[in-house]
C-alpha cells in the first residue's frame, strides 16, 4: 500500500521533471546557451588568461580557484567528521580493552589477488602521478590522480592489511599530509596576493604560473588520496 | 512530442535514473540502501549537467592538441567535478554515521531503530 503510494509519487515527479527537461534545447547542438556567454570566453581566451590548455583545469584552478579551495576544505572536513564519528570511540574502546578482541575479519585474499595487487601498485602510483602532473595539458588533474592513488592504497590494504598501510606514514606527518590541500591552497592564494595583487593570481609569468598550477594539482592529489585512504581505514578498522 | 522525446533521449535516461534513485531512497528501510539511492540520484544529476555541455562529434576542451573547432563546454565539467567531490564527502560521512548507528543500535533498518542499547 505504502509502496504503491511511493511509486505513484516517483512517477508523477518523473513526468514533471521530463516535462520541464523537454523544454530545454536538445543536447549536443553547438549553439546551445551552455556554449555561449562565459563558456565561449573560456574557449576563446582561456588558455592565455589562465595558463592551462586543459580548459577544465583552467576553470578549476584559476577562474574558480576559490571554489576549489572550498572543495578541498570540504573533503578534509568530511575526513574530520568521519574520524569524529568513528575514530575516537574505537580508539577509546581498544585502549580500555573492553571491546571485542581484535580479530582479522578481512576476507583472506587469494595469493593470486595478493600478487597482482602488489605487482600493479607501482604502476598505478606512477599513473596517478602522471595524471596529476599533466593535469593542466591532458585530461586529468589533481582530483582524478588523487582518486587513482587512493584506490591503490585501498587495494593495498586489502592485500597486505590495513595496519601495514596505516603504518606507512608516521602519525605526525600524516596529519599534515591529510591537510596538505587546503594548506597549499591557502599559501598559493596569499602568494598570489603578494605577487600579482589578486587572490590566486597565478599567471603573471607563464613559467611561474605553470609551476604553481602543478604544485596545486600535486597538493590536491596527495591530500585527496590521504583523505580517501584515511576514511577507508577508519571504516575498515571498525569492521575488524 | 515523440520528436522531442527522441531528440532529448539523454534527458529521458537521466530522468529514469534519478527517479530510480529517489524511489530506492524513500521506499527502502535499510540505511545503506538509502545512501546508494542518494548516490544514484547524484549520478543522474552529474550525467545531466555533463550532457548539456556536450556537442555531437565535438572534442574535449583541450587546446593546443590539434582538436576543434567544436569544443565541449568546460564549465559543466568543472561544476560536476566539484559536485562529485562533495558527493563523495557526503557518502563518506553517511557511511561513518551508519557504522555508528550499527554500533549504538545493533541494526541499520530504519523501522527497527529504537532506543540506543
């Protein structure tokens, strides 16, 4: 009975949505409004103005650098929230010894899976670095590279265990590594203010602008990978 | 009408995906399934925004690579990248909260949630 009401509601909403969407200009046509106005200006002069042939990177790191600053702060805040919800309680329980005895509840990965993951990990890390560093020229960028690196870390923790993965970086530098993206963005924003008189003023000199962009991409990637790995490890530790 | 449906077939698919996600979110009692439904809805919205920026037979907005002259609009790509990051953050916090709910209540079925144990 309730299910039927939900279905009716969803279908009615879908029809209303569809009615609205059919009024839009059809997708795939060059003259649509999404290709005019500001997007047309990005395609016209974006590379000269923002210093990146990949226009998406130009929008992310230069035109809307402040947005991206907020974005890296959001994922960092998500990690803080996950740790606040999970980490403190679990740590206290383990310390007091009242919790369940620590048993390895991971599914035992087969030797083949283990071997393949360990074989592929260096290549995945190299690809992640390539995607980050080349993010202003080719498809890719900091977030994409960071996700590849984070996926590699999660695979590794399936193969060799979460404890050995979390032991890769000492606790004190790990905190800084997780916060590196917002911190580097803050430094670059302020340095732009000093160098060219504007927040995120990257591209007064093309070489310096390019270097700063690569630094930003690397910071996003490393910070993103650290955050994703941290969230996964805090969840995985709970399951054990 | 039928003509419009065919020329907007991408938007039809996106609407179906969105409604499927919404139905999972409101009809399922399992909190994990609600999060999955939310992710399906988010995927539908991202696919919609990216689709608006595409050009049939066009190229990705990478200059100096000998591509062009029809470039996909870079603005939807940047917006969706931001959206994906926020969606991942929301999912991470939701999963952490679900683990906490399981620890406190012993269940993640919405109907069985009572007083904390």
